[in-house]
């Protein structure tokens, strides 16, 4: 059976997350996850396409180099802001009353509700339907049933009530434009709230009632679930960068330094910092001014003020959902901003809900890389799982020119490459190999070419050995490989 690669891309406001999963027979393993710093985005929407294109190309190149594959497509997440929620109904009045309701009929009803929502004609509308979530179903005899109950019942009438999520059509077109520019096919676009939830929430939480708050860099969103159904979704254009900018303004420092201070010393609830509250940070001036001191407690006060504003906005949306008193599982926080010290306690103090940090759970997918179980990876892991469940086709193939370089093998460089400075001085032709190298190459060619799976297994072991040898990051590993090839 051929290997199948699933590639997912999350275009966040300040980072691009790219993950690759390999399906090899009955086994599925996550073989790659990396975050690439991003700009050119605003509140999870693409703003400056060309800038995003360059960053996405780099993210793709890094994955291709380390895995030895050619990425041809990917599933990608839709923007989280600005999303409107509307309602629509779909109904079948003339069913065969003796036949049983099937999942296919439910999907057909959902598609009809989504397609029939009254949006202006294609050339006039600025809106697009991002997704449709079934709220309840009814027959001519039973009412307010969930999907699991309605399938298998009989009835002449089948009616469904749906929440329709509407977003900007231009935002989707920009995703398509950027994907075309990097020569990738957007295999599928996912409305992320429900799939992020599937990665971090337990089925019991979704059934008993829970609010999932996703703290992103450019926006924060809340998804309310009850009886295993997404009941409400809302987002605001404030996130981790809003906190950073407050620190920059109040402390009169650079944005980069403000971000570093937030990550190193940031915390909510200044009164609970204990010994850290008295610590003074020395900020050295680079322009001749006097050095200044910043109290960690004051830094926490700045952070807490903005975080409280964001939390109260999320609590307002939870109240607006109509399910505030039904959240038996409380609140789960995820996203890159969820790791802010004391944030969970702060939410609990303001709301009375119990709070936990949501980390992605792979559920049967073997994890062969680091970083994929942090809250920041929730969205992209959720899309990987959704793509696998949807049977998405392979998004990559083994690169035709990829040959693993071992201690016994030598990769022949292309004769079309430019000469190095030393080659230029000596007149050596780039790519020319010696007779000994030719002999080793011929011996290597007699060996059976390894399959994609065995290649990846070797690469996994190779990466692990590099890390064990003192390589601090994936970037260090890539630099080592680059130096080896140059040598």
C-alpha cells in the first residue's frame, strides 16, 4: 500500500504552523510539526499576500528538506475573525415513511441548509458560508433530536435546524491566492472551532457543556458546546499581541523586548506572584539614556488589565449563548496564549468556572516529533485529525531527487550548480566526482532502494541522534545538514 501524506497549515496572525502526518497501512504517525514566525496577517486574516507567500514558502521548504518529500497540497484553516452566526432550516416533506433515516440524508439536509442560505449573488456578495452546524432534528412525530438519535428512525417528514457561520469571502480568496503562489492546492478549508475542539476536548466535556477559549496572537475566540453540539461561536480582534503592545507602551520599550519580557516574566494576578512580585528587571538603554528598572509586579498589572478585558468579553459571549448555566465541564483554554502564568486561575476568579489548559490529543496517531502537544498546536492538529477522518487524498509524494545520505553513500550533486569560490579559483567543474566516489556510488546503487516509510524511519532516528548529540533545535539540525552537504 502506498504511503499517504496529510499536510495541514494553520495561518495564524504571528506564526504559520505546518504539520505532516504519514499514513502507512493501518498506522498513522505525525512526522513533522514546526512553527514559522509570520507577519502580513491581521486577526487571523491574510493582509499582505506577498509577505505571507515568502514565509509560507520557507515553512514548506523546511518540511520538504527534512522529510525528503514534495508537498503538493494541504488542508488549511479559515480565519477566526470576523464571523457572523445566522440560523437556517432545511426540510423534507415527502419521505417514504417506512424507510429509515440515513446519515446520507442528514448530510444532504446540511448541504441544502448551507447552500440555500440567502447570500447575494456571487458577483455582488462580500460574504461566504464558512460552515453549518446542525442544532436539532425533528420528524412528524418527534422533536428536538440530536443527529445520533435521528439516524435510524423513520418518518415522512425530516427537518433540521442549523447554525450558519458567515465570514468574509475576500479572506478565502486571499488564502487561495497565496496557496497558488506557493504552488499548493488548497485541498480543503476547515472552519476551525469544531476541529480544534475535537483535538483538545473530551467527549464527556462536549456532552456535559464546556466553553473552549482559544487565546491566539491576533484574536481570541470562544466556542460553546452542549450535548455534543457547537451552540455558539464568537471572536474578538484582541489577543497576545495586544498584551505585548500594552507592555511596550506602558514601559516605553521596543516591541521585541516587550514580547521577551512577557514570555519570561509575564503573569496574571500580581498579588499572587509571591517572591517574584519584588523582583526588579534592569532595562538597559541602547540610545544613551539612563538604564531603567521595571518591577515584575507592575508588568503583571499591565498584563492583568488587558487579560481581564479579553476574559470579560469571552464571558459576555458565553452568557449570550444561553448556555452559561449548563457548562458542567467549565472552561478549557488553548492556543499560544493559554500558557500565561495564572491565566486559568484568573478566569476562575472572574467567572466561577473550573478551568483547565487544553492540549491536543492525537488519539491513535503516533507522535514522532516535538512541539505537537502544546496548546499552540491545537488548531493544526485538529485539522490533521479532521483530514484523516474525511479521507483526504495524499498531499505530498517522495521527492524524485531525494537520496538519503549515509556514511556509506555519497550524493552526486547536480552539474548545473554554481561553483564555489575555491572551485572557481582552481577551475574545478562543480559536481565532478572522483573515481573512488563513482565506485562507492555504483556499490550503493546495487542495494535495494528503501521505501518511503523506511526512509522516514531512518530520518527519525537520525534526527533523534542529532538531538541526543547536543543539537538544541530543529534549526540546528537543518544547519548541520546544510553544512554536511556543502562539505
